[in-house]
């Protein structure tokens, strides 16, 4: 009985919350961060992947309640103090093929703009970012356990695979990219019995092709930004290495889209994941904005090279999260 009452109260509270209009927030922009949109979660569920209907209902909600503008318009409007009412920007990190195949038709249907940040090494390739490579290999392996750096990791069920993968990912994230790439290839070798695994065209981790990018660019709905060449955490690299990663990705994005790339998103994007050297390289390559993954809303006084975002994952309570963003950060 008690639980029924609690349930009823929860329903009432959530209705009150979602029916409450977003107050006019002049001068504030919320930048949403997505990664992938899929028909269904892979065997090892991934927070970064939203189901198609989940994504569509969020886009519809944004369309009904916000002015959804492009990132470049938001940057200008914030600078000129001309942001009126609840305003949102949609961004995608990494550059997955499902951004084109699943998200883009929805964005077109509702006519909402978005910016996609490309990890340029993997465009037109069958390779993907190391995290996706591991996610794919753990899903496919038939081994029941593995030894890694002196630890015995259980692979006996999807749940134990998910946990073991999380352990490896969090340890590797702290390493230099060269160590990460070496370890990833050794792990895939081991899990596949030396055969390797292929990131199939249907994989949620398959990356965009340049044709897909050009098609989206032609629509005038999608802008593109750089997200480094190989997706390292920049603070772990020397200044010279950071420069190479950034310059190369900016060049490739500009080349493919036939437009000068002016915006950047930091891989991992937390406050420890980039340095002053990173920001100064971005200035030298003429970026007019850079996005972190720190939580917050963007205002006129927000440093333009550290725009915060609202990261949306598959367990995000979208509407509640948006209300919370405003109550916490504005
Ligand atoms: Zn990323």
C-alpha cells in the first residue's frame, strides 16, 4: 500500500515537473552533449548510446520548449547579448555513423540544427576509438576470463564483461595514448584468439564516412567541429603532441566539409583533461569556441574556450535534468 502511495506521489511530482514551463532565461544557453543513437543497446549496454525513440522524444521536447539554435549562432548571440528565452544547442561527440543513419533523419524531421565533433583518424575507416574497440571485443569474445596486469577478470556473463571492461577502461584512461593503443591491440588479440574483430557497418561504434559528412553539411542543418585525430586525453600529452592532434583534426574537418572548422570539443572534457597549453593551441588555430563536458549553462561571461554542457546518456531523466541544470547553474 505504502509503495502504491509513493508511486502515485512520484507520478504527480513528475507531472508537475514536466508541465512546469521553462522560465524565460534570457542570456543563457544549454548545450546538450550526445554520442550515439541506436535501434537497440548492444549486448554490453553503453551509457553513451540512446535508443532512437528516446532521442526523438527529447528532440520533440526541445523543439516544443526551446529555441534550438546552431552552436555558431549561440556563440554570436551570447557575445551580442541577444539570447532570448530558453535556448538549446545540440552536439554529438566522436562522429559515429549512427549520427547520420539514425539521428540525422530525426533532426531533419523536426528541423533542428546540431554540431558533430569528429575524431578524424577514423573517418572512412573500419577502425574506431579505442573505447569502442574494447566495447566491441568484450561483447564478442567467447572467453570466460582474462588475466590483465596481474588481475583476473571475469568474462562469464554480459554483466561481468561490463564490469571487467569498466575496470580496464578506467585504468587505461590515465595512460599515454601510445600505451592505450598498444594495450587495446593486445587485449583484442587475446580476446579474439589472434584473429581480431571487425567493427561491422551495423556496429554502434562504426564511424562516419566523408560522404555522410558531406551529405549532412549540404543540408545546412549540421555543423562540424574537431575532436582531435585519435581521441587522446590532451592533458596527458606534450604541448607538441597536443598541437599535432588538434591541428590535424582541424585541417581534416575543414577539408572534408569545404568550410573552415571553427569549433572544438575536448576528448573526455573534464577540467583535468586539458591544459592552458591546449587552450593556447586552439587560439592559434583560430577556434572560436571549445566545449568541455563540465556541467553548466553558457552565459555571456562564460569562458568561450570552456563552454560547459549537459551530457545526455541512456539513463538520463531528461526533463528533470534540464530543470536541475537551470536551478543549479543559472
Ligand atoms: Zn569523445
